[in-house]
């Protein structure tokens, strides 16, 4: 649990443990992490591979068709629970849990291991971009006006370390018709390692009012 949580905040993403699939996904993440930390020539790999093959066979017996899952996932909060960044049912997700913060920000803390590595000991830049894109989307949802990502600009200011808590935060700055202007940051020990500026476009008929566009080139402080 993040050190930023006091138990009173409103969570904006699914919290792990609310679905029977969550624990299964968590165990699979453990397997992926352990495999990434295993030498390729390790003697036990052949026996482990056979056990994992049996496990995969057992899971595949009970799967639904991709078409059923693609559409069925949109019922209720299923698509949110399977998000590749914040979804606790998705083994690709860390998962990042976000909550309401001060001054209109949303934020969440996560620690990433070797499966997310890019440069040595640092998080892959594409993974940082995915974290920020997801956070900006949560900020838009919090503001009450979602949109699809039209443009996402990332500035990498320093490496984001692995095996170290990182804070991912975002805030919608303004809206203009169907356009939403949103910013985000990845913060490590109080220092910003990456910043994002996003433009999101709402579906037709979802025009927001009461706000004017801002200068999205502002400082991130």
C-alpha cells in the first residue's frame, strides 16, 4: 500500500483484491518477475517449464472466445479491471492504483521490477509513457470529461529507477469544446523524472463548457 494512502481517499482505479482473478494475476506477476531474475542456464527451468505448460493447458480449457471477452469486458467495470496499467486482473499491469490528491491532482505510487526495464536499472521509456497516459486518462475521468488520446508528449528529465517507489500524478488543466488538456508527472524522491502533456478528444456530443484552454507549455511545479 502506498505511503500516500490514509484509508480515507477515494480510489479512482480498481483496487487489487476485489475480484477472484486478482490473486491469480498477482501470482502470475510473481512468476514473470522470478523468471526475469533467473539465469537462462538454470538447471530447474526444464521442470518448471513443464509445470507451467500444464498450468497454461488448464487455464486454456476454461477460456472464452476473444470476441466474447472483447465486448463482454465493457460490461460494468471489466474493461477498467483489465487495463494494462491500472487493471489488477491484467498480468501486464503493475498495477498502478490511483486516488484523489490535492489541488485537482490524481496520483498513485508503484514500484516496478526487472520486467519493465529499459536502460540498465531504469524503467523503459515506453513504460513511463504508458503510466503517464493512463494517469492522464484517470485525471480526465476525475474531471468528469473523458476523451481519447490524440497527442501525448513526454519529456524525460532523468532515469526512472527500478525497485524504487515512484509517484505517478496527473491533472486536467482545461477543456475547449471536445478538447481536454491534461498534464502529468513521474516523481522520484521529490524530483520529476518525466513529464507529459496530453491532448484528449471527447466523442461527439460530449462537449464540456465553462473552461478555456490553457497554455500547456507551463512549468510543472
